C-alpha cells in the first residue's frame, strides 16, 4: 500500500515553455500533498504544501506565479513550471500524506531539463 | 527555528556489521519521527516511523527514540552493500504532516 505515482519521470523542454507534472496517490486519499525540488548532491527543499480544494502554501523564496500548484482531488496534485528556464532544471519530487501525524509517501520524482 | 541535525558522513561499515545512524532535533514539541532511505538519483523511501520513546524493530532495522534527549537513531543489523544510501531523519509536530528533514547521512557498506 501507500503508493504515489508521478508523471512524467523525465521531461526535456525548451526555455520559455511550461511543463506540468502530475502526482497521484494510488491507494489512499491524500489530504495533503507536498512538492519538493532537489539539486544534485543537495538536500530536499520543500517548495509548497497543498491541501485538497484550497490554495497551496509556498515556502519563502518560491515564486507562486512560476510554480503553479493545483490539488483538485484527494488523489491528484499537479505542479506546473511556467516559462521554464535552465536554472529550473532539477529533480522535482511530490509526496502525499493521509493526514496529520501520518507519514509522507514519496513519488518517484520527475527529472526536468530545460534547454 | 525547527532543526533536525545529522552527521553527513560518510559512515563506512563492513558487510555484516551494525550501522548506527543518529539524529537530534531542536523542537521539543516534535511528536512523530521518520527515517527515509534515498538512493542516488532516486526519491526517498520510508523505512521506519516512531512516535513514542523506546525501540521499534522491523526486520533488520531498529529505530530508537529518546524524547528527553531529543535524539532519534536507526540501527541496521547485518548491513548489506545494498543498504548503501543516504538516510534522512525527519520530524513533524503534533497535528501536522509537514516534515522537517535533516541533511542526511551517507552510509557506505563495503563487501
């Protein structure tokens, strides 16, 4: 149990385009989903927290207009990187939690390369 | 500011030995604690969760929690080369699923 999927696993896009990443909890309902990014050999960095049906809460320094998060249902959250630039190239990982005091289960991640 | 501290390592142990990974946290009201394993280029994978003082065992893994000392540890018995990875310690507050992560300890198990 507790499986989280992410799609796509890899994406290459041109500078200036937008990319959408999907995160799904397959066998449980996720009241909260989280989006992280990780640069090579660096720590996980939390970007934002989203609760189903409400606006995402972004961490300091994360541009909400650039990283659009939608949590439309208890099993699906999307992250859209708008007007991507090469410095947005990173490993984006989502996680989902059934509720407070519960674990976070991570998706397999999406490797974004912006050329 | 909530902090979770881990020694970055690498911690090197021979195959078959016990690996001991340690973590301290600064926020006394942290309630839930988790250990994740992350292989290079992959996402974190949950290994253990622990909520109350004492030991919790699952196969070759034992998590230990001491809230008075604000200390969490993970013991890996009979370490295998496949255990070589970065181990992340994380804590959350009561009523929250938001995690504060440590920077991780790299474990290297040599054959």
